[in-house]
C-alpha cells in the first residue's frame, strides 16, 4: 500500500490491514512495523504507542491530544516488533532490561520525518513510544496557529520592537514552542536584513537551517544560563531560550531584555498573571522584572472542530446554566459539535488550536510588580479593566464553531475558572 492509500485509510481499515498482514504466509515483522510507523505519521499523530497488554500488543496513536486505538497484534510478535524498532533506532536489541532512546528517520514522499524513540522495560515487557517530529508541522505561519486577530496584532507589536523579555506559559504539550518557532519564522522572514537570531534548546528537536541553534550540553557545563551568556557575545538581536528554570537563567534573560535584545522563552505557571508573580517569587528585583518583561501568553490546546461535519448542537438545561454562568457576553449562545465523517476519521475533530490569554505589561501592571502584588491582586486589577481571559477566548471560539464547549472545559479546569 502506497503512502497516499495509507493516508486515506481509516484507523479501522488500518487495523484490518494489520490483521490481514499477520496472517499472510510471507509475513515480515519489518513490513508490519513499517506500516504502523508510517500510518502514525500520516495520521498526524504526535506520539505512537506500542505496549504489552493482556489482549496482545496494543498499538495506538495520540492524535490532536487524544488517544485513538489502532488495534491489538498477537502477543507472540511483541519482542520481534520491539527488536525491529531498536534496529531502526540504532539501539541494543539484545538488552531488554534498560531504558534506551534513539531516533528513526522516515521518508514520506519528499518530506522527511524524525521519530524520537523511547524504550522502557515494564513488568509485561518493553513499551515503545515514538514522538513524531516534522519540520513541516513545526513551522507554522503565525496567522495559522489560531489566535484571534486582536491578539495577533498585539503580539506582532511587541515582537517587532525587538527588545524585552516575552514569555509563553502553559502545561507540557500546550503549543508553547510551536508559537515561539512561528514568531521566529516571521521575524526571520520580515527582518532578516536587520537581525541575527539564535536559539538555546534542550534538546534541539528540529533543525531548521534558518537561524543558529545551540544544543544544551550539561556534561560540558553548557546549560541554559551558560548558553545565554555565550550567545550574548554573538551580536544577536533575537534570542530564544527553551525554558527559564532557575534564578541565574532568569537574571541573564532579563538583563538581555534590558540591553536591546528580544528574548523569547517559556516558564511553567498556571496563568498569565501567575507568570509575573512567579518571576518575583524567584527573588528577582521587581524593578528589573517591571522594566524588562514586555508580555506573556498563557495557553492551552483544544481540538478543532472538523469543518466538513460541524453542525449546531443543543445543550441540556444544566449545561446551559453553567455556560451562562461562565459567559460574560450579551450575544446569543450558539454552539457546535462534529457528527464525524471520513475527513476526521469519524471523531468530529481535525487539528488543534490554542485558547489563550495575553498580558501586556503596561504602566498599571508595572506599578503592581513594583509593589510585589500577589497573583490574586493582579488578576483582580485586570478583571476590573475588562481583561480578556483564557476562558473568554475559549467560549468565543466555541461560539464561532471552531471548537466545542466540552473541549474548552477539558482544557481549563472548572476549579480554575470558578475560583
């Protein structure tokens, strides 16, 4: 089966194809493994899971953040499949008691896709997870990510000043790095003659060839802080730091933002206001934070409704009451759902988009930072001014038919929004 045919096959059809392949007299484990990996890439999976299960070898893909089952292969094939993946990843196929990591490169037409393979020993046998990395997926146009027009306008205004510290926050897998890559791609395209871009990453997942990328290597003392100090001597205008994890990295990043550089990075916090207080609680000088920080985005990813089968839906009274409690606008409450079709593999969803809140650091917020205000105090001040929260963004996108109310609540906890 060629790539085009495999891409069109549903997961149910793929499961049947795998079952038929196992029954063939000329069956080869290499062919079976190749099909599982190729279909995962063609299905836009972010991760391919192959694990021992009481029903056999379980194969499933994480697509748009949710697991989709492909099926179960005979248990007798488990060790052969894992060994084949180890060979492709240049790992030790005879060692089954140790954790191993490697890479596989898969060519699909003219496009090359890398799989980062992790093999861990479990009680039932080795489990394999392959994370899918595609440069074509990694670099998106900023306008294609899914931000509102007003948020895009404000984001570009900050970016093209080419100074200060800008932070992305959100849980793992919320699209923070994807957004940063999109920002770098746009800056590189629009301002290539004026700026030098360099990134410090751990690890470098995608080699773009469009700007310089520095790999963290703690074995030789090259962590984020040391890398940031080094690249400041490389005449950069724009620096991306994979993550601010400690006080030293934060201090160097803020100093760089104050001295005529644009520094982009990520920080683990629950919301945009919490990002500000997280910096203050790292024992950074408030006046430095207030002067260098230009803005922050907090976001989550929700599944995008399939455009082919989306349709208006009615919610039961109890859910409508909850929606009215959460929604602050006066517009008519109208929501959508996906009934499922071939285009979305009958899930009702295809792709993901962010729900986000954008926090500009203006004079009012700088005053609160200098006072070392708590997160609750910052949030109260913002809401008094009619700040557009992540929940507002999510509900608006649900009303526009871009996602569902259920997806918004799945990504943003009720405890968080009803507090």
